[in-house]
C-alpha cells in the first residue's frame, strides 16, 4: 500500500497562530524544519513513473558526488492539472 501526503506551504511572514485551522481530524498543521536540499527540476505530467525516473537520476548524481542523503525523495508539483504538460514545473527534492 502506497502512503502519501499533500503539503501546502504558508508564507514565512504568517505566524503559526494565524494559519487557517484544519476542518478535519485527518488534517494537521506541522512545522517543517529548514535544511539543505538537492533538487532536480523537470517538466511533464506529475506521474509516479516520471517522479521515480528523476528521483533515480538525482540519487545517482548525489552518490557520484559522495553526498549523504537524509530521508526519501520528495515530489514537488507547482502547476494545476489544466496546465499543458510541457509547461508544468515539477521537482524532486532530497535533503542532504
């Protein structure tokens, strides 16, 4: 079974107390610790296959550069589903 989560980031000028409160018990507000990430940008559909392909590429490059990774690859999708696939911006991020 594949588990995934969806995250929305709030502007840094917004204080935690000012964040909109979740309307469901399945949702929660968390603070994500900042850090350094290696990132690769790609276009196309935001499919698992496309994400896996670019994750493998990034992991391979990091390994060649002898950079230690912390945690799994993260998929970042910036455009809505109506954006043409060739204009979409996606990223794979891995904390280093």
